[in-house]
């Protein structure tokens, strides 16, 4: 999905991002899906997840499953 096809609801990001430009932004889409994009990438392709996939993804993030190791 292209950014211009997404709903007009605002893109939001975690308050934990601060000044970092490595965060992702999310937006609820009209059909109940969730759009995900890289911050500051206006017009880029959007990853679209259904509610079940979004919850599974965020649960894995919260559990540390996607943490980068040094």
C-alpha cells in the first residue's frame, strides 16, 4: 500500500522514541488494519497488518524477541 492510500488518521510513534529517527510510525486504517512505516519516509510503502498479526508482532516486541544484540 502506498502512503497516499492510507486513511487520514495521524501517524503515531512511541513516546519512547524521543529524537531518534529509527522509530516506526503506525496508523489505524479504515478497514481495521494497521499500517506501519519507517519514520520520516513519507510516500514509502506501508506494511499492512491485520489486528491479530499486529497484536502478535507487538507482543513479540514487548517480550524482547526482536531486540538487536551487540
